[in-house]
């Protein structure tokens, strides 16, 4: 419906990183499909972008 109203840019204004941590007793996450229909804890906020090191 909005195909003629949308302008797609080649510029990426933001870099987004997703990290998934797990306990040693659980399987390492290979794809996000593995957490579909599972309970997860989402932690978000600001970071220093490596400036502290």
C-alpha cells in the first residue's frame, strides 16, 4: 500500500548489535528461531561503544 510513498536509502543511520547469552547448561544459540515461543529476558540501554577500553 505504501510502495509509492516509501523512499529506501543506501545509508544506514544506526548500527545495531544483538547479543544472546546463555547458561553453560543450555545449548548455544545459532539462530533466533531457536528462541521462538520461549521466555527470554531483554536487557536494553546505552553502552560506551568500546570507549572505556
